[in-house]
C-alpha cells in the first residue's frame, strides 16, 4: 500500500503506471499532491473508492488498465542487428528502470552525464537509483565504446519536461555522452562539480568557449573516440528508425526551443533545446560538423 507523503520504488512504480495511461506525471518516487490527484482521478474513472491510497484493488486496476493501452511485444521485434557497429549489451538496466513499451521513434536527443566519464558507472548508478531516468545508449569517455542500457524500441524518462505527459520521451531515443560537464576555472586550473568543484581536469581535456553558455565558459571536452562513435550510432539509428534529419545545424541548434516541445518536431536534438536549466550539450563545433555530415 502506498499513500500521500511516501517515497520509494513502490511510489515510482505507481507513477509509471499512471503516466502510461496519460496522467501528467514525472516518475520521481515522491507521492506528492499531483500523484494524489492522479490516483483519485483514476479511482473515480474505474469506480474505486476515491481515497487516494494505492491498495491492492487500485494497484490491480492500474496494471489491468495497461493491457488496453500498450502495444503487444513480440520477441522477434526486439532482435536488433547492429551490423558493423560495435555495441556492448552486457550492462543492461533492470526492466524496472525503463518503460517496456514499444513506441514509434521520431527524434534523437543528445545528453552528457555532467559528472562521470564512465559508461559502466553511469548505467550502474541509474540501476541503483529509485528514479526512472535513463537513455537507451551511453558512450564511454575513455574508450568511446557504445553501451546499450536498454533496447531502443522501448523508452525511458530522459528529458524531464513538465506538462507533456512524457510525449517526447516516448517518441525519442536518448544518447548519453559520458563527461564531467561544465567546469570552473580557479587559479589557471579547471575543476568539475563532483566534490564541491574539487575534481581537477587537465587543460588538454577542456573545451573553451568564446562566450558563456548557460553560465559557463569551459566544459569537459568530448573525446575524438566519443564523437566518432556518436556519428556511427546516429547514422545507424537514422537508418533503422527513419529519423528525419534537419537540413542544417548551426549555433542556434543549442538554443532553447519551446516550439519543439509544443510541436514535437522530428529531428536530432539536445537536452538544452527543451530545458532551460540544462547544459547538455554545450556548443561544440565538432558536434555541429558531425551533424552537418549526416545528410
């Protein structure tokens, strides 16, 4: 039984079930007022006691309602041939950390981790965290190796856009590039945010911007191996899912784009397009070159 004020994996599971039915929720494992309203609304619709408490009857009704709203999953669909693309599938997330629902894909979103260059550690962290936040692919910072965290036919909460019922999460594939993210310069040295901005980053690994982006002039640079893997992965996904690619990519690609949220515009995007509070990805000219090569 779960109720208002509680937190944890059971609450997150209820939120996930509600969100799949169209309720406007972010799966964060916190039973707040929005989750309470959603439960009462669901209970009213299914002629249950409208007490806002998720007991056995309400939980069973939530699970039964899923069968009417999701596509059937056939094992043959989930076989994926990566052809010549080397993808490590040995570090998959537990099924509780993503939504095992097949959805049509219209977008690709690029992220970076902002605090961890290791793909394995990133996936392990997601797997141990109660919140259901993850991307289908993760690119390691040291080797450039591509890891599949979950099958891209499914979807995960990776954008955190309020008021959209996860619309863009469902229709997009997320790619996480592992890096330390934004940096601060102190006494001619560069530091990342872990441990109170005390993680020193060698200058050769710093990408320097002429003007600040979201408050920062310096970022932990993507490695050449990561960028090479990213381009190969993008080409594969564009082909497999018939993703529309924009005709041109320039500095304005890194702008916040509310129209993208409103129109769910197909294409290749990045987290900063839909969140003002994010820095992934920063304006790296090498990234723009790769994107312009995709056509």
